[in-house]
């Protein structure tokens, strides 16, 4: 009796590997990543864990394909390309878990102490922002006719951990880089009345700036409501300009207007204040010191970016070698 050899069926691990390496999983991962990127950008606070998981799925699919499909390893440039692509997916996942994208506002003369207005951070983001210090020393913005914004030059001073101070000039493209955090100026800026609040009863005086809505984006809505520190009083302030601070009919620069009126309403009492004048209340004295400007910044942190750039260069180089070997040599041989 002759025995017939039966083909060995692949074990369960092998079947799982082939299933993970399938083209269906590739298409599913690509579609899921695209949808995840859109959702991450539209959901407040982001979806870092979800997006990182989707990049991880894509990386797992590619790694399985490299193991299960020998043809991807047969050609060295093609193999290097897929390894670089695998690194990009893994780095993208790590970046979503550690990155930070936030905004902040600083009045002229105000020191950054780590507070952000908005923040989207990965769950594994290292908390290093609170130790950074720099001061906004003022800025210049050029405008062409019709309020077309040009270059921004923001003078700042950076305070090092050892007490050293360095002066910098940054802008929308020229970033301030501290410990991997990148700070850029933005189009978001405006005016800020500066107040000094002297409470009755010997309590400590407080000084601060009230940021009005962005200018000139909200030229006709230069008003803001804020709570006087240590009280239950809400103050409404409005900046009334005699003429536009930026002349739209000719090239101009952003500047703090000298001619202006500041209207303030507190507890039903309306007053117009000039710089140096005060509003006396039962709880204390509110002094209007003058008008300054505030700048909006974007802060960005992603330690994977240099590695992503390197992996992308490797991928492009490997693909170039692959196509040159396949088509360049063939074209040379036909000459």
C-alpha cells in the first residue's frame, strides 16, 4: 500500500501573519489613517491615541508583509524603501503620542510662564513647557495697501536656566527654539489696555493687561469683559479709535494708537478714562495705565520630526536607486 504525502497546512501563527500582511488590511489601514487624520484635526483636544493606533496598524501590516512576502526582500533598494516606510509609520505613531500643538498670547512686556490658551497634546507628552521663560519686548508688522500683512519682527528676550539672558528676533517663519519647543508669531494680535487694581483693606496690588479682540480682524468690535481680581465685579471695556490704527489705503505698520478713548462700565457706572486716570469703587481703585499691544503665538513640539525627515530621505533615495536599476540600465543597454 502506497502512502500519499499530504501538504502540510500552515500553522495558526503563519495564517495570522499572512492575514495581517494582506492587501485588504493595507487598504483598510490607509483608509482608517486618512479618516483618523481628519477626525484628529476636527475634534477638540485631538484623538492622539486613536491616530497612533492607526499608524501602528499600518506599521504592523507593513512589517508582516516584509516577513510574509519574500519578493519585498529580494531587491535591496526595494527592501530599504519599505524599511524606511515602516520607520515613518512607527515615528508618526510615536509623534502623535508625544507632540504638542498650542497657542498663547503675551502683551508687550509680559513674561511667558508656561500657560497656554489652547493645547492639543499627546498622552505621553513630556511636561517641559512650564520651565521655559521669555518676554515679549514688542513687535513690528508691515502692511501693504488693503491690510495685506507682511513680515512680522518680534523682539524677545529668553531667560536660561542658569540666569543668562539672550535677545532674539522671531516671526511667522523664524522660530524661537527652546528645548525642542518651537514658538512662532501668528496673525493673531491686537491691543491691550493695562490696568492696576488697588484693593481696599491693605491687600496686594495687582497689575495686568486685558486682551481685546484681534485687530484689524475685529476692527469694529474692540470690547472685552473681564473679572476684577478678588471681586465679584465684571468690567466691560471698549477701545474707541478716532481713526484706523492701520491705514488700509497705503502701506503702513501695526502700531498702538495714541489718539483713543477707553470706555469702561463697572457695576452700572460708565466712565471714559485717559491714561493715568482711575475709577474709584467700593472694593478698591482701578487705574488705567495706558494702551499696549499683545501678540499671539503658536508653540509646536514633536521630537520625531528630524527622524521623520531622515527616514523620508532614505525612502526617496532607495526608490530612486530601484527605478534607476530597473529602467535606467535598460535604457542604457538599448543605445
